[in-house]
C-alpha cells in the first residue's frame, strides 16, 4: 500500500493531534529502520497503522479481543494496551495488509514481547521517541537510539515500568518479559 493511501485511511480514524504523532512515528521509524537494518517500507506502513484502533470504542475492542482469541488477560489490564492487537487485526481486515512482520510490529508496539524482531523494536521505539513526545527520560532514550537500538529499548521499557509503578498501576506481564528478554540478550 502506498504512503498517501495509508495515511488517508488512518487520518479518518484519528484526532488531528494523534495524526501528527503518527507522522512523527513514521519519520522516526524510517530513520531507525535505515540505521538498524529493518525494511524501511515495512517500518513506514507499520508506523502509519500503529494507532489505527486507538480511538475505537472500548466495547468494540473488547469484543474483538474476545472473538479473535487474543490473550484474555489483556482485558484485566489498562485499555491503553488494547489498541495494539486490535489495530493489527483491523489493519489486516480493513486495510488488507497481510504482512506478518508489519502486523506483529503493530500488535506489540505497546507491550513488547520476548524475541522482538528488528522491525518490532523500531516501531516500539519510534512510538516512544518521535519528536512530538515530551516527558521525563525521552531525551535520554533519543540519545541512546543513536548508538544502540537495544539499549534505547531497554531504557524505554524501564521508564514505562517505573512510570506505571509510580502511578500504582498494574504492569502487563508481557512488558516484564520483554524487559527480561532484552536484558538477557543485550549486546556485550
């Protein structure tokens, strides 16, 4: 799918603010893909569609999670997690994108997972560090991203876990598993 067609489809689903975020994620993902050897075209599409389901009604997302056999424990955690797997499903069924790498990058951009592909890491990180993001710790992760995809990813997952802990919110287990996997397999 060409960039303009994809952007048009996505823009209809997002607020203007979220659309601007998506454009930032797209540019950041293309840059990271070029630096770390992921397919730039796949990074572009995954970034464009990463928040495709962000503003779908919670009841619709809940129904899709149940009907599609997604992990049921998702429903026990913050609904912010839901748009990623639901977005991958809707990107396939509504936009016709069937590439598993692209869909997995969308599916895991909020929780991560052990054994993430380079493309999955690129989308997760691009979502975290795109230029429109402004929160404590983001600049450090941006700097780390210039030298190591994995070091930047580790720091972003650490920051996310600490943020949730400080707010007394539950942390999705897959995020802990992602962190542990990254630590276990980090470059020496």
